[in-house]
C-alpha cells in the first residue's frame, strides 16, 4: 500500500504506518485481525485511509470465515484460479449470480449451504457426480445388484409391494462402498436421507420398473463389485443388521430429512 502523509488531529505531527493484530469479537466469535493503520507516536491515536479501512473489513470477514470453517475470500479466489474458472463460469456452475461470487471473494460472508456448494464446485465436481457417484443411472443394474445380494444371502430382499425398506439399504451400502473403494457407484442411483434411513430418491416412482427390469440387460458386475457386495452381505447378513447400521451412519444422520446424501461423503461411512 502506498504510504501517504497523515498528521495527528491533535497536532503531534506525522503519524506512522503500523501493522498490528487487533483482537475483537465479530458476530460472537473471537478473531484476530491483521491491520495496517496510521498511529500517532505521541498520543497513540489511530486512523486509517479508505484503502486501509476496506482492507481491515476484508480481513475481519476472512478471519471470521476461517474461525467458523467457511471458505475465505482468498480460498475462493485461489480455488477458482486453480480450476481456471472465471467468476462468471463459477457462478454458472453453482447456479448463482456473478455478483454473489464477486461479493464472497471481496468479503461478504456466505451462508453454510452456499459454502457447501462452493466447496463442491471448487473440487471441480458437478452436482451430477455428487448425486450419481460418477455412474450412469441404470434400473436393470439396480435389479442385478439386488439379485446378487439375494444369491449371496440366500433369501429374497426385493418383495412384491415392497417399500424397499431393506432392499434400499443394501443398495445404498453397495453404491456408497463401491464409490469409496472403486471410485464409482454401481447403479448411479441418488439417495435421500429419509426418516427411516437412506432411501432411493423417488423410490415410489422407480419400484415398479425395478421389479419388472431385465437384469440381463445390465452391464455385468465386475469381480471387484462382487467383492463389495459379498463384504456387505457377510457383515449384514440379517436385514435388521443393515437397517440398524444405516441408522448409525453419520452421513445419513447429518443430512436434513429429505436431503440428498452426496457420494462425496462415502469416505465417512462408519459401519463398514
Ligand atoms: Zn497525536
């Protein structure tokens, strides 16, 4: 910053540019803000130029965001540049206006949910990857995975008039664990956090098609995928076990009811 001359309003002559750390409370959070101001060496009075004052505003916002685990303006700018995205491109990616990106980068504090969207976008992921686990959605494959579970478990898990209470949990574990271990889900299904556990999103509209689907039309399961299914079936060989385990998973618990459970959370599976 260019140094200008600033004189003490109490007539002590030239003030000196001083870098300090100001401790303060902002929105109830204790923060430590680096600040550059003019200070009078005689009486200690402080004053700032317009540029210094706006730099302090920005520093307050960044210190607050750091303390509350939100991305800072610098994080957003650096993350965006790493991906070679313009502010307009990032805005489009996130379905927000470019003004929002500009404001967050220059100091406006984003909401927690916008922070999550920013993190997803800055990882270079689209909402599709998060919802489908990098796999094309396939109903025959859902049937194939369920059939594989049935052959390993030696019992029927997809029943007529099924609400998929158990079948959906076997599927969910298969998709999530495959995403964690193999980098992509098995069926491309999207899951919602419902009160009775993780469930296929819109399962009511899918159930008939799943029951009728021809699993021979699905891409065959790879040996690695079969291993994932075996592992789940061995660990949760009774339906009640998979039901209980799903209800202990933090990645289901932390979602508001009805929200999508993102595949990016698969690394936090706790029960397997
Ligand atoms: Zn003075």
